[in-house]
């Protein structure tokens, strides 16, 4: 036996480690997946945002996370499955969609996203909230709601505060996005916007993709199609924003570590998944993936994000979110109103 113990090839310890990791991950991953299935079932049969259902169900079973046996799997779902979902988001976007609406609309999207990031940080600091929270809310309001919040959170320094801020942001932007889907068509018509302009308004201001589609097609097919394309232009901004935030976070952590004598121990996550996102945008733009598999992968992206938010929900309690205070909510509401006012002004006087 001793002689045989050295005989297996060098890859066998890797497989053993994978099997052991798999056994540790599986219970929590199953819990997150079951929550996601329940949330999606409720959303499809009763209406309402699936992300919010996933969060609430997850928080309702928080005791499972405290038990300990599911922690590794839930953390895996909240981080690794999340990044897979962000990568697959790239299949929703193509360069041809972006170019159809012209450089003016593209400029509006870029400026609105950058403005939201800046305003998020400024308002957060004025209310004595962290810069990270300002980036989370600014990115989620400016780009693509809960998906952007999750993606940005993954490149910020790991901390309990970051987890709580992420969950709060997801809840806030999901609720405001649903409210916007109901109110923005009326607001746009009050300003005399036509279907094309309404499509630009919805795509440039409503936080989540589902609510953008709902508001657009509730007005007309033309408004719905334009709203969807503008929204996907905002999703494209996720890539450079992730890189910029990751670089800034790494720089800040390095300086902080240097001041305490531990510069090489402080590292922010490198957003390797952003390269995957960019690669799939290119692949989708070139039409290398047939439509049927592409739609399956787009749906898989949605599932990954719902599973990730289910895991995040299970990892926190409602009390921790309530304790964050009303100033957190004020930051998100302020960003939403500024974005709405700015886009309406641009549509009426600049485009």
C-alpha cells in the first residue's frame, strides 16, 4: 500500500479537493437555488419583482445561515454564482444596438452614469455615509439596478458593511424601479414626450431591465424597443465602471495598508469576470452564438443573479437593514430624482 500511495497521478489530489469543496458548497447552494425557484414562481404567477421576493424569502430563512452547515455554499452563491451571472449579461448587449440610436443618446447615457456615480459619492459623504455606499447606489441607479449593485459590490473590499449596503441598495432600487414603471409614463406624457422620447426616458432612468421593458411596451411597441436598447447601452457601462471602481479600491487599500505597515496584505478583488462580460459582448455583436442558445444563456444569467441575491438575503437580517437608517434611503431617492430630472431636461432641450 505505501508504494501504491505514490502511484496516482499528480491531478488526483486536485479532484479530491474539488469533491471535498463540492460537499461543503452543495447544501448552501441548494438552499439559495430553492429560494430562487420560489421567488421566480411567485413573480411569474403573482407579479412583482423577483429580486425583491428572493431577498425577502432569503431573510426569512436567515437561521439556516446561522446554523453553519450552509454558510460556505451561501457565500459561494453570493460571490461566484453572482460573477457568472454578470459575465452572461454580456449576451444581452451588442454594438449594433448601441449605434442605432446615435451618438447623442450614447453621450446622454455615459454622462448620466458618470453623474450618478459622482452624485452618489457626494450625497453619501454629505450624509456621513461611506464612499462605497455612494458608489453602490450611484452605480445601481445609473446603470442597471440590482444587477449593477451586485457587480459593484463584488469588487469593493469585503466587509459586513458592504454586504448590508448591497442588500439595502437592492431593496431600494427594486422598489423605486417598480414605482417608476408605474409613474414615469404619466410623467413623460405630462412633459409632452412622444413615443420615441418616452422610450429614451424609460431606458435612461428606470433602474431594472424588467421594469424598463414593462413601462416601454405599456406605451407602445416602438417605445418598448427603444427603451430596451437604451437600457442595454446603460448595461454596457457596467464594464468600465467595474474596472474603475476596482482600480480605485485597490489603490485605496494599498495606501491604507502602507500607512499601517501591511500594504501587501490589503488587496481588492481583481474583476476577472469583467473580461468575460466584455468577451461575450463581442461574441454577441459578431453573431457567433445562435439565437436559441443565446436566449438560454441570457435566462441562465437571470437565474444566477436571483440565486446570488437569495444567498445574500439568507446571510442577513431585516434588523441590520433597518438599523442603517433613513439617510441611506434618502441617498437612493435623491439620485433617482436627479437622474429623472436631468434626462427629461436633456430630451426636451438637447437631443
